C-alpha cells in the first residue's frame, strides 16, 4: 500500500475537526448579534438566549438519534443526511419572522448539526485507542478551535455589512462546504460486520448499559459540568461585556476569540504532556484549573474588581476546556468501541443538557448585573471537580485494537500512532485514506 500524502492526512483531520466545530460555530458566530437580534425582532435578552438554549437541546436530541443510527448504518450515511438538513435549516433560520419562530428553527438546526458532532467523535474511536485517541482529540481541537476563535470575529464583521440574517446564510454555506468534503474525501470507518441492529429495544438497552457504567458517567458528567460553565459564559458574556462593561461588538469578538485561542493552546499543551502523563492525571489538572477560574470569576464580579480581573479569570475558566475535553472523551469512550456512536451521543447529551439548563439562568438578573453569570460559572466549575472526587472513576482498560496487541494506553487504530505537535496532525505513516475501512475491518475490537 502506498503511504498517503501529507495533504491527504491533513485533509482527514480538517474534515473531522470541521464536523466537531458545528456546535461552536452555530453558537459563536451569532453571539455578537445578540443585542441587534433583540432589537430587530423586538424582544428581550431572555428570549434571545432561548434561541441558544433550544439549539443546544436540539443538539442533544439529535445525538441521541444519530449516534446509535451510525452504529447500525455506518458513519457516512447518517452524517450526509444531517449535513444536508443543516444547510436547509440554516437558510430557513435566516428568514425567521419572529424570535419564537427562530427559537423553533434553532432547535431543528441543532438536531441537524448533531450528526456531525457525534459521528466525528465516534469515527475517532473507530480509529484510535488510549493515549493515541486523547492526542488525536487534542489535534482535532486545534482544528475545531478555529471555530470559536474566528466565528465571533466573522460575525462582528458581518454585522458591519449585513444584519443577523447574513450570519445564518454563512452558516449554511459552511454546511455546504462540509457536505461536499464529506462526499469526496471522508471514508466509512465502521465496517459492516461490526454494525449492530437498528431497533428501539437494542438502542434502549445500549443506552442503559452505558448509562450505568460508573466510570463512563464519572468522566462524562465531571467534564460536562465544566463545559456547561463555558455555555453559561457563552450565553451571558455578550450582554455582560457589551452592555455592562461597554465593549463594542468588535472588542467583544476579540475577547471571545482570545478565550477560544486559550482552548486551542491548552489542547496542544495537553497533547505534549500526554507523552509524559496519563489522560486521567491531566484531566484532574484541568478540572482543578476550571474550578479556580470559576471561583475567580465570581470573586471578580462580587468584589466589583476592574474588568481585567474578570477577563483573566474567564480566560482560565474557558481555556481549561482544551485539557478537559480530549482526556475526558477518550477515557469515557475507551471501554465502548462496539457502541462508540451511542456512547458519543450520551456524552453529548449529558454535556448539552446541563448547558441548556444553565444557559437561561445567566439572564435572570436582566441586562444590568453579571452576578447570575458568575454564580452559574462558579457552581458548575466547582461541580466538575467535586463530581470527579466523589465518584473516583478508575482508569479504563480498553480491548486492544489487534489480536495480541498489548499497547494499552498507547494503542492506535487504523491511522497509526496518535498525532500531536511533535507528530503533526497526521501521526505516524498510515495507508491510503481510501483503505481506512479495510484497516478498521482488521483492527476493530471484537
């Protein structure tokens, strides 16, 4: 077999990273337009924040369906359907006549976007194990981290030339681009012989089995609390920083982009540290950092400290996600290779349901106080490390990818060794991308 070109290997990482970025892009690009959206649709901040909440609920519901469906039908088919629906729903959002119509349409857009998010995680689990999987998730965060970094900047610049309507048109164009890239270059990663049956009874039993796995729940929920604190920041920061602290949409987008850059840098630091430390140890470090940052946000707001203190503590609270997400996801999925789609969906549901519940709470005090946002961020951040300490999850012991392969934490799937800054996005030399399904067929755990 011929080794793939560098362009081919990077193209695969870009596609998976782009699919993972669906959620952040669909949320972050229209954040600078929150005040203008409220004015244009003649509504208040609570109703505008509901468009964020319903999107996250749709993202959770869609994952519940798309995850098990991809375990039964393969990854490509459900993914292509989801991408097509995303393109259409984004265009319809652009012509929403009222905030209540937009609330409903954002739910539909979230359901469609879920296919990309959940199937990207499942495809990584098809191809990697252990530390290699954690490193690849870190590499994907380098790609999808560009979403929250660039999305607010793009959204703010679009507002100079168009209204919030243009933002949803751009989201539709992004979906079209990913649809074409998936059709052309993303292979099937789950061979037919490793697919399950697509019926409700099996799906419910699978969810029950995964949901009662103490180790899985501990990793997913502890990380879910911290990620929910980031959603609270996303929902409230636009009003807090622009309406209370007087930042312009452009200044706010720079602050938001800087925090997103922090996630990217933390994820790549995580990739390097995985060469010396375990995913579990680095997850604990990230959870502690998140708690410190969350409490710092609350102290900054209650103490009425200068804006710089709030910005620093928000940065710490948000950036730690770059260390928490790759490790928690790899650890949670480690023992669930045969049902990676369902396990990936359950991770997404736990994270986004907590986030959807938390997001509206930040607007309870209206537009004149940052206390609700600060309290929610602090409680959720501390909740992450508290959950981990109470449940004390063990280190998973995944089934090796190949017979007689005792690689354990350092195992790799069809893409070879895990990527990182040291090895680039591609990891070790692998076979042609088109042959990934064949490699997965021979290496997938039985």
